C-alpha cells in the first residue's frame, strides 16, 4: 500500500520535515489513464489534498503507458517520427515526451550522483557531429569511469568547421558565415563542463586518461588542482581492445550506435544542439542504470560504481518524480 513520505506542496512545512501522521487518507479516484484506483490524502498542516499521482513523474500525462517503450525507442537508433509510428501516437506526442524524458533523466542522474563517490580512473574524449548542416559542427565531450563504462557527464558545444576543405567548401563556408556570422569554437567550455562534475564526485587523486590534446591537461589542473593526474595515450594508435583508450572509444561508438542522430550519414541529423544534449541525457541514464555493462553481464555501470543497488527497469527509472532533488521519492531498494 502506498504511503506518502512528504506533503507534495513544496512550501508546506510537511514537505521538508514530514512528521509521522502528517496526512489522513481521503478515499480514492479512478483516473482515465489507469485501470486501478489511486489513493487520495489530505495534509494536516496545509490542508491541501493530494494523491499518489502527485509523486509520479508521469503526473498530468494522458498516455503514461508509452513512457517506457518511448525510452527504449530513444536508444534504439530510430528517429522521433519512426518512434511515433511504432507507438501509434502523434509525432507531437513523442516530441513532448522526448523533452520530458530528457528533463527527468537529467534530474535522475544528478540525484543519484549527489553524495556519490567514484574513485576512477576516468577517461575523456570528444566525439564530433553537426547540427543541421556540415558547416555547423559540434563537439560532444564524454566522460566515463574506465572499468564500468559509467557515463559521468556529457556536454555539447559548437565548433567552427576546420580541416581540409576544397575551394568549393571554403566558398560555401564563407557564404554560411556571411549569413550566420563566424561560428564560435566552444570546445573549452564544453570540456570544462564535464570535468567540473569530477569536483564533487571523485576523491583525490583524480586520474584522467585521454589523448594528448593539451586542453584536457590544462583544464584538469585548473579545476582539480594538485589532486589531478593526467595520463595520455596517442590518439593515432589502432583503436582495438588492446588500445588503453578502448573503454572511451567503445562508449562513443556505442553512443553513435544507440542514437540515430549520431550515426554517420544519417537522415536523422540533429537540427539544434540542445536536442542532442537532451538525447544524450536520456542515453546516459539508460546506459548507466538499465543496461548491463556488456551484453553478457546483468550488472549495470551504476551498480559497478555503487551508485545504484541493482539494475532498474525503464518503468522504475520513470516512475517517481526527480525534481525535488534529495527530497524526491526514493526508488525501491
Ligand atoms: Zn502540506
């Protein structure tokens, strides 16, 4: 039987410090979206009514039953349109659910990492993609714990198109920049964002492995000070299992495999980089908490770094609201 742990009204004293018996039971109601009755309660402090639904992440949704399948589809390398076709709902429904999943996933990961201690070593690399067209590349730094492939953080930043360009491509770039202005390169800001996550999560000394890009060493020392140990490996080495950077190379290859928008030569390319960022938040939670480290093991990356006690089904990850930070309803142990 469901027992509320606190009053859902954030300004009520029974939200922060719920005393035993702060609520009385107040019957049931039958929502349109569920077959079983939902219990109602009344808070003794603020007098407001609430129900079990007030604690659910899917409160207010007309079709909460598509959520778990929607999460699965978001990491099954299909576009949002195809997800809508498979789920037999409108494209707009999937677009809204995508935004909801991303917000929830970001909160879920942040709540699990609050107070967590992950000793490392960590690995970092940037994968490249683009938004809308090839003249608008983006960089995607990905930071993982090496042994478990736990994704600690990802970010997305714009890049200016560089590298070998044909005269025609140079002309196209000049035209593009005349229209949109010179594109900033924000690799530094994006890498800074993911490495900053280590400040609260990793106890010193923090070992980071990466290729020899000097930016990583500079930012690591800037953010983590003397407790920072940087180990570099040549990026040109063969990218097989014997490569010391295999875990991060493999993680990035898997992200390209899971997310249709990260595939090479795809029709599902990202139109706006904030959507890529949202999609990465969803993939991060699924990969960390729902999927085994490999296809053969049932142990998830989050279990391996002791951030979660067991593997969670997508339904469990999406069950309870996560927007109250540490006061969010707990998952079943
Ligand atoms: Zn209350």
